[in-house]
């Protein structure tokens, strides 16, 4: 069995990540899933959550803003609304987005799209978590 599997993360505007990796751990809509080389074919929806990538050099987390994952024995392709590497996260912007989303959810304004505000809050929290986690390594 091969030691690595090709991982491609594609967003609407770019290829965010492309490399051979040892393992991919994702939060699918029905729970966490670990993908190793030789995995059975699979298609899964992805939640707003950090994608964990394990390589010979260590572990990296990438922010995913939902999407879909196609798994083949030799390749994982992720189509995501957004994907951010830790070094590209603007912490001040994420904190401002978190504050804004919390304010919208706490307010009594009936015109607020609660589902959209909750998704914005989750994205901001995940960005801050990945940025903080990357500082420790």
C-alpha cells in the first residue's frame, strides 16, 4: 500500500492546497472521518471545521468553510467555499467578524438572517482556533 495520498483543496478562486500527505482528518456532516492511502471511494459533505493534514513534517490545520470531499484510493479532492492556511488568517478581521456575528445573534432585529449569522460566527471561531493552534507549533 502507498505511504501517501494526493490531497487537492479547491475553492472557487484558487487551488488552496495540493500535496502528497500521509492522512487527512475531516469533519463530515455526519461525523469525523480519517482518510489514509488506499481508502475506499467516498463522497461526503464537509462542515465548517479545521481540516487536519498529517505529513512526514507534522500536522497542519486548514480552515474549511464547508464543501464536499471526494475520496479515491490514491487521491482526495475537496471542493470548499473557502480554505485558509494558518499563515493567511487575518486575526483582527476574524475577531471583528466574530463580534459582528455575536451582535447580530444577540439583537432583536427580525431582519437578521440567523442561519447566516450563525455560519459567520462558526467561520470566525474556526479561523481563530486554527490561528491560535498554529502559534503553538
